[in-house]
C-alpha cells in the first residue's frame, strides 16, 4: 500500500509539472504571437486515443492498441522526441547556470 501512495504522489507531481509547462507554453505563444501546440496532452476523440506532444498530434486507433509491434514503433518515435527535448533543455540549463 505504501508503494501506491508513493506512485500517486509522483504521478501528482508529474501532472502538476506538465500542467505548468502547458500554461507557460501558452503564455509564451500569446506573447510572441506564435501558434504552438500543447507540450503534452492526452485524450479521447471520436473513439481514437489522441496525444499532443510538443505541438504534434498523434492519433492512435483503439484497434491498433492490440498490435504490439505498432505500439513499440509509436513509443520509440514519441520517446525519441521527448528525449531530444530534455537533452536540449539540459544543455541550455548547463550553459546558463552551471558554466
């Protein structure tokens, strides 16, 4: 039961961070008059599983969720983009604050 509480706290913190990033991303878009998508959004539309990651929309048909090969390919594509974003953010952080 204790591990469930720990995971719930971690999930809550991750949810709040993602929400804050989406809000700040929208504020930057408003200030710069750019049309950028949400940083991370997950939802269901028209019977499909939709994910918006870094402004790109990924639509997954619910029937395809049973195909393991398809899921692996999609997760590799998504995780590579997320990893690249965090590496870029870490480099900027190092230049600004550590160097």
